[in-house]
C-alpha cells in the first residue's frame, strides 16, 4: 500500500489515532510475537513495502506515511508528503483500497504551497498462491480520481487508470546447501498509468509504464525457518530491504524520460503493526539531486480486529 485514505485523518494526527498506536504498542508487549495471517505464502511472511505495492490482499491501514525529497521543479523544490491509506477485504482474495496524500511544496524561489492530491481508489485480486514455493500473484486496478485534489500542488484534473500485475516469491525452496539464501524474497509490480485526457493546458499527458520491485532479507525467516543465530528483540523482527520504483513515459513526446528512485531501508514487524524507513535515492537529475527519505507506520487490521473490520465481508473470518 502506498496511497492514503481521507482528508480528515491526516494533519494533525487525532487523539484517537495516537490512542490506537499506544494500545497497539501495549498489545505487542503483552501478546506472544507470532505473526498471524497477514501477508503469508506458506511459511514466508511478506511485509507491506513502503515505496512499491505488495501483492497481498489484506485488511491494513497506514497512518502516517511521510516522505520528503527535493525535485528539480522551479530550480529545486522540497516535496514533503504525508499520506494515509486503508485496504479492506471484500472476500479473502479480493479487496478495495482508498488513499489520499497531503502535499507540501517549498520551492527555493517563490511561495510555498500545500494541498491534497487526487483521491485514489483501488482494488486487488489474488488469483494465484503456492505455499510450497512461497509464491503469490495478483491483479489490481488503481484509479486516481481527477478533480479531487488541489491545483496548487499540481493535482490532476483528469482521471488516471492504472491496471497492474503484482507478484511475490520467497526463496525458501532452495536446497540445504543454499540455506542462508532462503530468507531472501522478492516482490514486484508492473502497470500502465492511462490518463483520461491526452493534454492539459497544452501539456501532454503520456501513458506511463510504472514498475518496481523490492528485495528483502528476513531475519524473522532466518531465525524461525533456517537457523536460530541467537538474535534478540528487536533485531529478531527486522527485515532489511532495497526497493526500486520507476516511471517510464511511453508516448506523446515523453518517451524515454524515465524517473525513479532506489530506496534502501529496514522494516520492523510485530504481531499487530510494522514500522519502516528508507532512504530515497534519485536515479537521475530528472528525479532529484538530493537523497530523501520515506517512513511509515502500518497496522495489520486483520490481526488487530479479526472479528470486525479485520475480516472479509464475505467468505470467512480470516
């Protein structure tokens, strides 16, 4: 998940949200550290990635996701974003997702502006899972609804449709002589963002190939499935990873103007939530010239509230 939910839950963070965080922390300390059904394929737990979307259908909630990077716009603009998103299962293999982002732009020259981006509505269907080979594949559709954001921060007035394919594969099926590679997993996505309008105010709106992947090394998997090397809390719950997120315009005179980032970081995952942080390294000057960051607090609603909002609307309790 990488979008957000609604204008009312972003800034400032409400007292209710802070209470939820506190309660989750207490529950983490009081309950055994066994991860439940969220993001599993066989014995492999896949965390929710920060910069690219993972393939899993789950009940989950991110609040907040904070990122900041200097873009080349207007001679250098600090782009800071605070977002939240929620995904809820309709059936065990099909969900619906909502997201919103509050954007703060501070150019080196000119006036700072802020406002909301376009509302994002999405859905994902997990059509393949092989527990023995720790593999999962999903199809998804994301819709950025035009006209729902602020023009001051460049929110689009047109709607963009992005169908995508998502996958995850763990290496737990490697032979014994390669056992130290078993904690490695890869998730990825590929999609095409298709704008509903070819031009806006004379500027082209190209279709954009969006793709990315994450490579993870799970110390959780190492400890529980390969070899107990004696790690203690909090290090036994860490998942170092590197994410790559790329956008490549395909037409309307923009072909080849690729932008993207490489994001090394780390995730800590408990029973009810995870926290993660990554550096955001631009791949070229079109993306930016300085290293930024992204950080996220992410809740597993299916584990926090298994008998209410953390269960599918149809077809089962988990």
